[in-house]
């Protein structure tokens, strides 16, 4: 499957790009009514329903390998669900219909709808809910080692980019588990951009021009790690991950699968160059503006990333 990197296979995967963009765009538009309303469940439900309806019509046969997940007790877009009209490529699908449900509910920046697709069996079948991750852009490819101290990683990333360590901006989720990590980063003189939620957005900000992030570090969602890896691979960045169980139950699950202590390189997480990554802004951020509304409909800003086109910024209007 992976050796057919040009011709019909790539063309068939490329046919998914715009339908997947539509699915993310409409999901973002449907979240608008829930921005700042304090109801993250309703916001997520609106995104899931809109995205699922559009995914049922995309060409090909897709299998959700990263979905809402058992952690969310999701009735739709769960791992194993089949989507698509059946005619076209077979593909893996990784989705987060609303990454940053709390951000949307509170009206905070950084909520997005996001999905990634790749040829079947090329996304890692992740066990567990949490993963320690390092993500950098193309300039720092090869400069990270998740088993090395954060200070060593920062020194190598800064050298690769050509700046001082004290000039680095490092994105870290603002969680109690990261108190020591944040303190160690700041002790080097570097800046920490604390993000309330949404680690796909943190990774994306380290990849896109003007994102304002040089390195994304720390423990976030393991499924989100696979989605992020698709974008990282397509844009020439680098990423490593390692399971980071946050409960005894999760640790037992990861241990039983033989995954505890495993280091995931980028190729382990996303092994195909024929991937497609789409993210649409719900609440605005530096890397991706949020939804706005006018009399002609909802205006949504998205990024679409493919092998052949690289990163495209696309504005769409969704009418009621």
C-alpha cells in the first residue's frame, strides 16, 4: 500500500481533501452558537453531529481509528466506526470534532475542529489516553529526544533554529502535572506559553509560519498525538511521544499491551506521506482565526495540509 506513492493511489487520497475540509468547516460553524455559553457537552454534540453527517458522504471507505473514544463514552465517531460512501480509497480517519470543548464553552482562544486521514493501517493504534510529546517545526527536525532532559532538548532546538535558548517560546498545557516542567523551562530563561486545553493546536502552532511556538512539550492526549503526527509529517517537522498513564487503570492497560516505556518516533505514529490534515478555527488563536458571523453566513478559517500542496489557508462561508 505504502509503495504506491504516486499515480492512482495519491490521486484517490487527494480526492478526500475537499470533502474532509467541508466536514471540519461545517462542524466549526455549528459550534458558533455554543461559544461562551458554558455548555461544553452541547458544543461537542453539535460538532460531532455536523462532522459525522458530512463524513458519511465522503468518497471511499474510511474507518475511524482515533475518535471520540471510550473515555468520552461517545455514541458517534467512535473507534471502529465506518464512514464514507464506499467508492474510492480505503483510509484511516482520526478525528476530534471539537478539540478544546472547555475553550469553546468559556469563549477562550484555541478551540478547533480537526481531522486527519491516511491510507489504511498507517496511523498508530494507540493504547491509553495520555502521551508525553515533543513537537517541533522543520528547522529543528532531528533535534529532539523525548528521553533526554527538557533542558537538553531546548538547547538542541535553539541551536537548530539559530537562536538563544532564552528566546525560545515553548507551549505547555497549563495542568498541575506540568508545574515542574514549566518551572524548569522558565529557569533556562525561555518563555512558556501556557495553554488551558488543546494540544493539537499547540503542536500546530509550532509548525505553521507565525504560530509563535518553537517547541511544544508535555503530556497531552495520546489520540491527539496521532492527529498531530499527521500534520508534523506532512510539513516536515519532527515529533516523539511516549505513553504517560495518568491512572492505575490506564497504566495496567498500557502495560498489558506491552507499550509502557515505548518511544514513538514520528514514523511510528503516522507512517504515510499521503496523509491529509484539516483544522478549522472555532475560537480564534494566533495560528488560526475563529468563526465569525454576518448576514451571509458563518465565516470559517481553516488550514488544509497535503503532501502535494503543503499548507493552505482557506476561508469558507457556511450558510444556515
